[in-house]
């Protein structure tokens, strides 16, 4: 039976799903996409876009303070959480409309409702049975929750964007980028913030110098960092929530935010019934063209649990559309993907960490600079930036670039192009810097730092 309603049916109208749907339709396919919530997925509605708006909002307190050093006199200041949320909602609604127009103008039908897969070619949405030649799963991820008693009293990142009231006292549990970012946001907005992490240093997987540097900077901005600490249980009290910590301390707060990771959003999709194989991490297993164990079903984005980044999902969606409907077999290059944490101060990175490079190449040269940015020469603020290059000693190729400090994400995006093009340290050295900027430090670092491993070997 080959009478299909659509050539491609996409489950999930997030960034990756919308990109695949639009381009497949552009290649002549008949396409529909199902979405049970809001168009744009996690990134637009409860992820990177509203979070970045909140990051902007949280920076103004410091900006007002810093202005005094430059001769500005400011009047009374007051932050209104409800106004931020209303304005944020208005912007998100505008973006939802843009996504709707992108789909409809491309000829893609939007089907509202929750979708489940019945078999290799059949999807059911709100009781409607739909048959498609190909099915694409792009349902993203969801926040994980812990198991300790009282965890239901806390919230996860999805809930932050709809809080009626800003918590005066916030406890953030977790050490990934979401935990770090929201700790900075709420501290900047005036909340008393405590952040817990079970390990000895947060942001596992990032370069150690960045991790240590951020751990030094966040307390300066009012965040109480507590490593080697988790919540054992939480109780509701007349004054808020009482968290019993593994350290033996008890901490009363107004809200607890669990930011302990995200997992693939596969619940209710009917994957087992359809025979779709999952990996040990719960992500859908796919090949290089994102085909699952069922040949007619594909999956992209956070639901396959590779690189949980919006631009990656967009690239994966393009691969699927080209492969199925344009006879173009391109692949996503997962190496050297630039990424940023909108912490305070922000950090960004591209390429290998120092530890990864030492493991891959053995001998490496490390160029590192830590300094107070020129902006703070007259603010009195004790904030320091960190710039770092990791170089393969044999080839002199720059294999990693890392930065902590203002505008790090904007700067590393450009550096990422250089690394993707295979730039060497000599290429960096030949590049004339823009003065005076923080970014020029990347092309003016001339002497590598002493190699601790070689020093130990010489003893």
C-alpha cells in the first residue's frame, strides 16, 4: 500500500523540524509538521531565545553601576519582573508568527496536536491517522528531574519563563550551562542565589582554565557556589522551601531550580511499537543521514542526543531534506563546533580543550592571558578576562580557542572560522589586531606558558 498523504511528516516544529520541512517542500515534497505546543520548539519558547533576553535584562544592574565611573549620574532604579515577562511573551509570540509564516509560505501544512507513530509509515495526531512515505522525529529534549524526596516542590528550566514572581532567594541545583546561566541571571536581577554541584568543578567538558576562571568570577557577582554538595531532601515550610544539603547544612529559599541535565523527548511517541532502536542514553539511534533502525523513519536534534545545539539541529535537518528529496548526500561535521555559555561573565569555546589536545597530540603549546579588561579601568569592578589558544606543537595548527569575558561568544564565532579553515599559530601572529579591543589578545599572544608536564618530567 503506497497511497501516502505526505512525502514527509515531521513530528515537532522546533528549529530542526521546521528547517527540514521547509527545504523538503522547496525540493518539491508534500510536507506536514505536527506540533502540540508552540511553533519554534524549545529554543524559541523555553530555551535560548527567552533565556538570552533574560541575560540582557540581568546585565543592566552592573551597567548602571559601571556608568558612574564614566561620569554618569543615574536616578532611582527599580526592576519589574512582571514587565520583563510580559515583554518577553510578546517577543516570543512574534517569533511564533514568523515560524508559522515560514512554514505556510513554503507550502507546509501545520497539524496541531500530539503525534504518535503506529508503524513505519503511519502517524496518529489527535485521532487522525496520517500516512507518510517518510517520518521525521524532531521532538527535542526535556529537563531531567532528580529522585530525592521533595523534588516535586522545585521547578525545572521550562518553568522559569512563566514564574509569576521573581524568587528573592533561589537555590540552583546543577553544574551545566543551564544552571550556570540562570544562577547569573537571577543574581543579576537581585535575587540571593546559591548554586550547588556534586563535583569539584562545574561545566564538565569545557576547558579547565575556563571552568576555574568562571568559578572565581561568579562569587564576585554574588553567587554562592558550593561544590561537592547536593540536595538530600526538600520540605515545604511557612517561609518557603527548606533544602537539606549533603554537607549537613539546611537552606531556606523561595524557589529551587533543578538544572541537572536534559534527556531526549521520546515519551508517548510509540517508538517501541514502531521498532525504533534507542541508545543507552535514551537517544534515538541514527546513521550518518539520520535514518533510524526503521528505514522510513528519521530523527534529528536533541532527541538523538548528539550535540544539543540549535544550529546543529538546523544542519541535521538540511541533511535529511537533501538526502531524501534532492539526491544530495551531505553530512554534518561535528568537529570544531563553537559554543557559548551565557554565564556572567560569559564564556565561549571552539575546538579542543587542553586536556583533549594533550591526549590527541602529546606535545602542545598553550598560550594564555588573564587580565582586567580596559572597560573596568574606570569602573573599579574586579572582573578578569581569560584568553587561551591550544596549539599542536608539531604542526603548529591552532586546535582550540577559549575565552572567558565580555563579548566572548561574539569573538569566538569569528575565531571558529579560522580554526575550521586550519589556521596555524603563525596565521594568528600575522594578523593585525584591532586596537584597543579585548579580541586583539588572540593575535598578540607570542610566548607559550611553561608546560607543567614537561617541567615534572625534567625533575
